[in-house]
């Protein structure tokens, strides 16, 4: 089932903010260009799944983002305070897509 237009538009807007957040993290040297590419790929895959009416794989992609952020924080590569805004945004989108 396709998402209602208003939900899809809101979610895609949030995901665009997520991509900007990733860009800011790489610009400030908080994540590598490789990590940035990985995060952007997952966010773009999420949008593609949503456009095809597949919220479950979209949520899976977003969970990968949360897991990667958590792993970077645990490894000491990314300060928790820097990961928090993107993590919160992604969790909000996951919550909005979950039944």
C-alpha cells in the first residue's frame, strides 16, 4: 500500500534534512567522506522504497543508519552529541512509518 501523500511528503522532507545533516557532519570533519556516502546511500534507498510503497524495507534502511551511528559513537569515531540530531531525525521517521 502506498503511503498517503501528506505522510510521504513529510517523510521525504525529513530525509532531505537527514542528508543535509550528513553533509554537515562531513563538512565539519565529524565523519569521513566514505561514511557520508554510505549514509546518503541508505537515505536515498529509503526514499526509493517509499516511492514504491514499501515502508518495511524503508524502515530497515533507516535502522541500518541508526545502527551505524551507534557503532561510530561506540568506536569513538563520532561524538554522541554530533550523532544525536541525525539519530533523532531518523528515529522520528522510523516511528512515523511503523504501524
